[in-house]
C-alpha cells in the first residue's frame, strides 16, 4: 500500500515539486502523510490520493504547509 500511494503521488503533476518531501507510512491499514509542502492545495491533493487507496477514515494528513523559498 505504501508503494502504491508513493507511486500515485509521483504521477500527480501538481505535486512534482514536493513529492520527495512527502513521507508515506502505513500501520494497521492507517496511512500517515508527513513532511512539508508549499501550498495548501498540495496538502489536499496528497490527502486525496491517499484517501483513494485507504478510505477517508484511514488517512492522517500531517503534511505541513511552508513557504517556498524560491
């Protein structure tokens, strides 16, 4: 499940700048997303991708939105 979600995140073009910052862990069918993204939309998209695999009640989206230093 972890690899499936990581692969799906990698295919999501809107996450291309932050996908390497997203850590996916699965424990007892609960998916946890941790790391940093630059926009709230990226956090929501990553959460939606994980939810598609694990179900709405099985995702903890702990991604933090930080300002992009570009």
